[in-house]
C-alpha cells in the first residue's frame, strides 16, 4: 500500500484515489447546471475538496441573501460534523 493509499479522512474513511471521479459529485453538478441553465439558480456559494486534498470556496452570481447565510451556516455545521470537529465554545 502506497503512502497515498494510507490517507484517511478525519472520520477514518478511506479517501478515493486521485483522478477517479466521484459519481455523486458529477451527478449533482449536472443537475445543478441544468437548473442554472433553466434560470432556476441565480447564485451559488460552494466549498470544494480537490483530489489533492486541498480545499477552496467560491461565490458566483447573486449571493447576498439572508437565506444563503442560513444555508451556509447549516452547511458549515454539516461539514464540521462530517469532519468530527467540535463546536467552538
């Protein structure tokens, strides 16, 4: 087993090999693109985990609503839970 194959997530899950597409991500992006092309999505705030384990974020379009702030807070909590990061007190 190579060093790269020994990399696990904070929860202990084996991470997928670099260069192999995650079909769940591909399917979600295709559905989201269709929604945007139909005019039903006017803004996106997204975080990304790249295959090389680097992370990034991007805001695109109309993103200044309080609804998006709430959704981002829920997403933050879900990511922290997935990463098993305790809440700050």
